[in-house]
């Protein structure tokens, strides 16, 4: 067997594989001999079928199968030994006139080669790294939410600004009848609030849905309608009051602290606020890190310049896609995928150049931390090592889940790399200001 390569240009090559008879004949003859021993052909005893008949019936199929196996093994070995970084998979050049009676065969494959490039993390303009802090306003609001959640409901005679009101929305024409519990701060206008304040059980309040709630998702829930149905909805509805309650705030005492965090973990209001701040900023850090990852990714894709073997990749997409596609469809698909391909190459380069690795122990450790956090949400604060090991083993037996955790860890290591080497400027701000700056004031 002989394998040669001709480089068409920096991104494309053709590999030619010459297979001689001696490369495959012994394997083919052995298989045919085994077939002869087991073949059931009318008129012949098992094991006594003439070899000529076996070759006539099975010879070509066995030959084609063995040559294809030999070809694939040889090609894969060649790509590995030559350390060729290929994109997609080798594409066989069409051959409609193969003479399977010949003593040897030649096959050609097109290769798309990965480009050579360098990645520069040191951008001229610094990229913002957000540090989101939980301010006093947010912490105090969270303390009040906790007190409300664990407080008790007290019945009221009339609606006040801070009441919880249970009632039924109705619109006969649209067949709307839905029971909800609401608070007045969800409404958009002060006029609606005035309609409710002072109302009593049994009162019917007439409302219009246009601009009724601050958030359309609240209107979806209130009327039990789909997203498209509430968009721009302008109809009259009635709200019949069934219950009026006020939620008395729970005392900030040890009983509440133990319910929230486990026995004696927190023992003062100051410690409670510190814990809320710590937990909130952990979540904020994840969001800020994701924003940083997205921003650096966008910078790298836009500023790391290299060519791709576009024509080869479009042909490969045509050949490997689940559904048949013509050249125009393949071109459209390539254009949609090009940015993702570029980032995969950039990410691979960063991982290789910086020796970023994720071990099985890393994956197992991350899985155990995730499980501990989930168990803590259900009040299981101190699981044993054996419990964690057993659950982690079950989780990681799912290959998709193991791969997802591995990708998370790679992302974490890339974020750490960016924080170390990229040109970043740290900007500290509250979560409210972060949302305004990044997503717009919604």
C-alpha cells in the first residue's frame, strides 16, 4: 500500500491511496474459506460447496467490503501519523468506473486543512469585566421578601396598598375565567391601584387589559392566555374579589434563621444580611462571567483573521448532512455555521496553547458540588461522601451529562485565562445597573 499527498494550497490537499493485491488477498480468501464451511447452497453438503461457486456468489461483495475497511484504516492511520489537522472528514473523489477484477486499486480523497493562525487576547480597547455587588437596597428587599414568604396571612375587610387579593378575572366573549392572587404593585398605572384600594369582598372591578400590568407575562398568568394572545391585547375584563389578606412579616429570630440555613448557621440579622449578600454575589459572578465569556468570544471571532476551505466545507456539508441539500443550500448552511466554526478553531487553539485540561476527577468533583447544592435546597445540608459518590456515579453514567459538565469546566478555565491574560477593565456596579447597562432598562 502506498499513500501520497498533494497540497493544492494552504487549506486544501488531495490524498491518494494505492492498494495492491497483496494488501487484501489473504483476508478475502480467509473470509471466503469461512463462508464455504458454513454456506447452505441447494445440491451441496455443508462445507463441500465448490470454492468457485462461493467466489462467484460472494467474492465481489467480500472484496469491496475488505478494500473499504483497509482504505479507512489506512487513511485514519495516515492522518494521525502525519498529524494533519483536518476540518470535517476526508471526501472521496467520485469513481464510477472501478474495475473490481483488477489486481490493485487507487482512491483519492479531498482534505480540508485547518488554517494556521495566532490568537491575541490583548485587545487594543479593553473589554469590560463586570463586578456585580449586592447593595443595601437589594439586601433589605430580600430580607423583606423572606419575612413575607414565612409570615402569616391575616384577613382584611378592605383592600389596602400592601394587600394580597384573591379573585376571578372574567371576559365572557373571550371565554376567560381565571382565579389568581395578586398584589397592587404589579399593575402599571396608579389609576388601577386607586380602583382597588378600599374595595371589599364581592366587589366587581372593571379593567382594560391594555397597559394593565408592568410585565406582559403577568397578564398571561392573570388571564391564562398565550404569549401571542396577550401581545397588544385591548379588551375589557372584570375582577371579582373573593379574599383580602395582609401578610404579617415573620420575626427575624433564630427559628427563621434555622429554617433558612440549617441549625445555628446564622444567628443574627447582620449574619443573615451577610449570607444574603454572599449568596447573591455568587449568582451575580456567574452572570458576569458569562457576559465576559460572550464578549471575549465575540472579540476573538471578529479580530482573529484566517481563511477557511469554504468550498471544501460546503461540499462536506452536502455529503454528511442528515437531509440532502444542493450547492445553494450548502452555501447558506455554511454561512450560518461559519462563525461557530471559527470560534471552535480559536477555542481549540487557546486550549492547546495554554494546556487547558479537564480530568475525570475534575468532572466528578464538579458533579459532587452540584449535587451538594441541590440537596441543600431541599434541607439536606450534610450529605455523606458515599451518598455524593453514588449519586455522582449515576449522573456521570449519562454521557451527555458528563460531556455537559466537561464543557462547563472548559468554559470556567477559559474565563480564568481571559481574566489573567486579556485586556480587561473592571467595572463595579449594582445588579440593577448591570441589567440596565447590558440588557437595557426593561
